[in-house]
C-alpha cells in the first residue's frame, strides 16, 4: 500500500528516493507472476528498508540464491533466530539511509563475490528455513509439548 499513513505503508516513497539514480530495476505494482520472473533475473534483492522487519519477498530472494537487503530490527531478528535456530540473520541488514551506499558497494563486487553471497543466502535457507528444518525445530516440539 503506497498511501502514506496506511496501516501497511512500508515507506515506498522513502525507498524510491533513497534508490533514485542507481542502476536498479525496481519491481512493484506488478502481478505476482511478473514479479517472480523479474526476481529470478536479479543479482540483489531489496525488501523492506524502512520498517525493521522482513517479508516473504526477502525470503523468496534468499531461497533462489539471491542476497537480499532489508532492515531487520531486534524483535524481527529474535523471532527469526527463535524459529530457525540460526545464530545470524541471512539478510544484509541495511536501513533506508544506508541503502544507496550499500547497493553501490554490492554492485561493485566482482561477479564471483556476488555469486558467493547468493550461495550463502541459499545455504542458509536450506539449513534453517527448509520445511524439514522448521518442522523439526519449531513445529514438532510445539506439537509434542517438548
């Protein structure tokens, strides 16, 4: 929702201003299928930069082996660690104020370094966010009362 002050306003205008002039293709206001096709071509994902959280969109980037920037606050970090058992967040923790410089630094990396960041993102997802890992770590203990 791009309406300022709406319950789910995620700072679209601030993000657009912060990323203006960078060699990026911003994907929003598109049908889901179109977004997913564009995401599959990406070397860098950018999710939520204004509010301190992450969303399915960021997880989709990570699962396809694309590093993803978003602002992850302490509460979201704790929830992610508790649910997955991981000791670090898989996202490049970047706020809207640092976005332009962080994107510039990432795009300046050699392709093999960008690919390594993507491989690390995918490996994190396979280890910590796979259905099997979540089932074993979170849901089965809750179900069995352990």
